C-alpha cells in the first residue's frame, strides 16, 4: 500500500455541507447482541467454540486439537475436548478476502513436517516494485523496509482457509459452515456460548416455509474469531468497558481478480493517484499465476470527501498505463471488498480475554498497516489463545484470571513487538503526506523509538466530511457495482429481512455519502429518499464504521469467494 494524504479542504466543496457521520449512526444494539437468558434445553454443547472460520479461528482450533491429542497420549487427565468452529458462509473461504502476501512462518510452525509443496501457497515473492503514480505516469521508488517481501509468498486467502478447514476436520474439529452467531450467551460477567441466526425469515421477519430456528451453542470458552468489525466483539468490549489508548480505525479495500493474457512478473504497490486530497491508502497488484492477477485499492475511512467512492477509484486505476497493459484483453472473474483494522498498537483493547472468552485475529486488531500484514498475526494469535485455553481446561478454570495468560502471551509475542515498532507510522499521516512520510522514515530508522508518545486519533465516524467532487469511473475496463456484486458470487435471496440498522429519516447529503461509500450498491439516493438493497450486501462492513449498523443474517448470505 502507498499513501496520499491531503489537507482539510476538498476541491469543489463548501464548508456548509459538512457531515459528521456519527450524528447519523444508530447505537450498537447490545440488547440484541448480549443475551442473559439461560441457554435453550436443546443447546449444542462444546468445550470450546470458535466463532468464525478464518485463519485465526482455524489455526486456533488446529493447535487446540493437537494439544488435546498430545495430552491424551501423555495421560494429562483432560480427556476429550470437543471443539467447534461456526462459520457464517455456506462454504469455508467464501467470506475470506485479503491481498494476500503471506509470511509463511506461522503456517510452517503449525505444520512443521509438511513440505512446502503441500502448504496452501501459490508462489514465493521473487520480484517487487513500489511506484508513485500520477494520472499518466509511474515513478518507481525504493520500497520502504517494512514493505519488503523477500521470503513471503503469494496466496489466495479463500484457498488457504478451505485447506485449513480440511486439516482441522482431520484432527476431529467439528466445522459448521452456514451457522453465523448473532448473539453472545452471557451469565454474570462471563460468556457461556452463542446463539446462531435463524434461517428462512421473510422480509417482514415472519417465519417462512424453510424456517430454521436459532440454535444455542454452549462452550466453556468462546473464541471470537469473527474478523474485522465483528459485532459480538464490539458488544463484548462495550459491555465489559474494555478500552484502548486510541479507538480502532478502519480502511476499505476493494479487490478484483483478472484472468490476463500477459503475465505480471512481480508484486506491485503504489501510492499517489487516483487518491485525492484528504484520502490515505494505496493499491496493490499480485500475480497468483501467470494468467491470474489480483488488483486492489485500499482507502482509509477517515477520508474527507463524502462523495469518494473506493470502487469507482479502482475502476479509474485499472486504466492507468501501469495496469492497463496487464489487464487489456483479459477478463475480471471475481470481485470483493472488506474493511481492515489499521489503528495498530495504540488501538489494541487493553485486554483481549474475559471469563469464558478470548478475542483473536482481526477482531482484536492484529494488523500491521506499515508492512501490509495481518494473516500470520491472526494465525499466531489463534495459536496463543489455544495454548492458554488448553492450560485453563487442564486447571478446570476458565475465569478471566485464568485466560489472562492469552493476553499476556500476545503482549510478549512478535505480534505486539511488531505493532509497537510501527505504532505511529499510520497515525503520522493524519498530518498530511509530507509530514507522514517524514515521521514514517524516522520511525523506521529508530525502530519505532521516534516519534515518541502516541498520536491521538478520533473514531472514523467522528471525522467530518464534506460533499466534494464525485469520482468519474468510466472506461472499457470498468465494471458497475451491480456487475461487481454478481462477480462476488452473491446469491442472497431477495426476500431476506434487512440486517442493516439505520435512522428513519436520513438527510439527502448523508444518503448520498452512503451511496458512494458502499462498494456493493446497497444504498441508493432516489427522489423518495434513501433506498436500501440489503440483499446486495457482501458483508464488507464499511457502513458499520460510518453509518448503518451491520448485524449477522442467515447462514449462506453474502459473497461466495473462490479464489480471493
């Protein structure tokens, strides 16, 4: 990723059109996300349940199953440990999207006896380049040390997740796709399991012919591995009043896979164009195969122009000579989007555990924006959680105190050491591109010792926006949002109830902001006000950051990624 950050004024704007997104955002519905009732009599019992079958949850389940097997052989007295993994997608990997350049170290440590050819990796990074873009030119610049990828591998995260799921099942883990968790079951100040979302509700919320009621799943320990902006994680942190030095901040990434006639011989990162003043982010292009290229654009959600459209900017980017020569004559075969936590070290919750609960992966914010890495941190956190949970089960104590070993292990690990070293790099760009570049250089040279202290931030929804110039996104390689959603594999039924909470009377300018913000065309500003096309949603959760709240919906809804 590269960076472009401008000043306070967006071209073509007037200060009278200022929008503060937080004023138009509903409160988090904790009454729906936290259920103090006793579990149902027909609850499904597990010892440990992981909520979300991404790299963090599956790595944790695999490590816990391995420890349980070793413990049984050693006669440690723990006995059988029933491990479950709940996943909202109908198939593993269908909701997983990332760049992805993977540091393979943690994957190797999880499967030390496997050969490289057996691991779910596409190819090693052999060449790389970083460019600063203008509208027509690409100036090659030295790669920042944090962005050098020698020893890393190109991968498809959805392929990796499917493979990890197979390994988990071989170890006896029960993997349950199509079962999103819509609420935490709580007792006192502890978590005792989750309740899944029902299936088969009509648009009016009434049960239809294919109705399936929610299921209570109990567990001695629940692991929230639900990914970025997880609603259960948000509700738990709010309920337990667990803070962080800075609020978490987010970016939105939009990605396309292209089958191409000409091979891309290196990974590419860019900064500069097409980002405008008041926007921070950059693009990437990764060759997954000689005929397959992943192209994406990531933009932080504290941008100033309320009409900024990340999907539209990506359509413009494809026509830059640097990328047009690779894509011309090819076909876009898959598309997706997701939010990314990028607050780093200062945004980590002060504890990521509680009575009967651990929070891992992107849900906890273990992403290093400076190096563009999160997958191996997610897996590492899942493994550390598994070790703490196993020790707690052996001791017969899953209290907050007992599971505190997990937070301590992460804080003493390479995860937090790396995040601390780059703690002010992303935050430094709040002062503009030139200032941010200087601070990032100093932080790199001093390994994070300078600049000292903490650069304070506000939540993204508290950053004011103004109605600036809309993005023009035409050209022969461009695709509409409707076509993009089709390429995501989204087959959500049209009569599903809306899972998006928004205020009753949304002002026109805010409706316009939502329409530009959402990459999937869920929100449209019409003459009769804001129209919401909820089935279009691909669960990127961008509007959960800046507007309408996202809630889990019936299993199998949303995208069906295959090679992302």
